[in-house]
């Protein structure tokens, strides 16, 4: 069943022209009364049927009552708005808005029927806020990405580089040998000494990675071109540091120091003494950031304040032990450290670090993608494993 309201609504809209608030109230009330009377008439007709017919019509009666309430709710809103128009500029603006709302929604209001309800809302005039805006507000957009930071010290910052033309670097390492130099007894044979050598192979491998993105993203995101090279180089160096660290700790001399009776600074001084006793020139100490700052907090004794042990200094932002710089490296595991002669460790490079962009990789051409690739063919040569000590501050 459908109650045709369009004619009545058009009549109301026509009456709004050159009408005041009282006239609007009267027109809306007349419409409400007319609709209510029409629906009541239909309900009365259904209820007047015989008992059997009325039972069949009961559902339609309930739907008509529901429809009556829905229709009246809509018109009540118009009635309330019409009564509150007021006078002056604000009243005039609200009056025009009410007329416009009814005119623009005649078709929709007239379709309110069984199973099709419509909420008509007439906005009150008020101060404008951002709630009045549909869509995004104006903004300033920065093309500078707030990036994850680079690691302060990479493994390759600590060692020299040996470039090679092939995939394997072989170097001879002196072994113990036999015999020793000695004082010659007159008329007797001189002491004999022989030397042994081990040829050590270092195979270089690719450390690599790639990122793939669409050409549309490249065109639509202006900062991508400047961001990717720096970000990929950062992540390559992090990966290289982790790989080289794993390689070195597998070859370096394991520390014999234990923490019993010694604090961290004293343990490191003992490691230096061990290597210098073997005639190595210690030129670097590497530890985690947490261990670095914990050394600066070592107390002279309980309640006596802080004080670095003899031979330690902190100047110009550099912590030194017996003049040897201490370096913070976050690629080291917690509580681990290196003390050593880093001139004996080399990065072997077959192919240096390169970054390339290609549209021909895989199925990029058909999918309109671009691939950014970074890689280097490298290896780690530990010429003298006994020149580097790998230790643990928590050793007991």
C-alpha cells in the first residue's frame, strides 16, 4: 500500500513562498491532520470487516499504524523547525533552509511507505566547525621521510678492504713450526728452525636484497626515489654487519676472563694485556651500547661516586682504555665484546656495493613494476684469529 503525499507536499512547499513562521506552522499542521485522517480512515475500514476478514487484514492494520507514526515523525520535525525560525538574519536564513530542504526532498518524502522509511533532518543554523567539511582538509605534505636511523658503526668501518678479481681469496698463515734459535756452542751445529704455513681460502658470496614497486607508486609518491637508495644501503650494511660478526666470532680466540673479582673495565684491561703479551697491537674495543654506558657508571666504591679506573678516559665523546678507542656496535649480542688488533681482519671484495633499478626484472614489464636491487660480493678474511678476543661480560 502506498500513500501518495507528493501533491500535499508540493502544496506545502508552495505555501512557504512569502509565508511567515505562523503560516508555515499552520500548513504543516494541516498536512499532518490530512495524512492522519487518511490513514485512520483506511484502518477503520479494515477493522469494520467481518471477524474472518479482519484477521486477514490485521497485519495490514499494524503496518498502517507504523506508517502513520513514521509519517508524523517526519512532519513533526518540520513543524518544530518552522516554529523556531525566529526573526532577523538568522531567522531568514533558517526559513530559506527549511524551504530548500522540503523542495529538494519532495520525491523522497512522498515515497515513505511500508518497508521504506526515510529520516529527514533539517540542520539548525549554527557556528561552522570542521564537522561541516566533507573530505580531507587542507594540509602541507612533506616529501622528507622520517626514516629509521642508520647504525652508528658498521662492521666494515672497523676493517680494511682487499679487492680481488675472482671469487676466492687465498692467503698463507704462519703456523707454529718446530725448533728455535739458540746460542751456538763452538764447534757444534747451529740450532735449526723450520716454519709451517696454512693456506686459507676465503670465498666471497653475494649479500643482496631487492624492493619492487609499481610505476604508479613511483609517479604518485614523490619521495620514493630519494628514500629507497638510502634505506636499502642502510639495510644492506646492517645485514653485512650481522653476517661478518657471525663469521668473526666463530674464528676469534675465546676469552678466558671471568667476572669473579673484576668489573667490566678490569676485564677489558686484562684482555689487552693478554694480546700485548702475544705482541699484538690492540687498536680497538667493540661492545654494545648498553655495556658502553654501564662502564661509565662504575662506582669507585659504594657511596663514593663514579670514577673510571686508571688508564680509562672519556674525552671529546670518545671512551678510551689505555688510549684505545671503545666503539659502540649494536650488531653485537648483549654482554658480548671484542678486543683486538683489527688490522688483521679484512673485508674481501669481488664486486663492490651496487644499487640498480630495472623494469625488465621478472614480469615487471607486463605488471608495470620496477625492481630496485642492491648487492655486493664480499667475504671476511681473519688473517690472525688469535689477534681478536671475543668475550662475555657475564662469564663466571
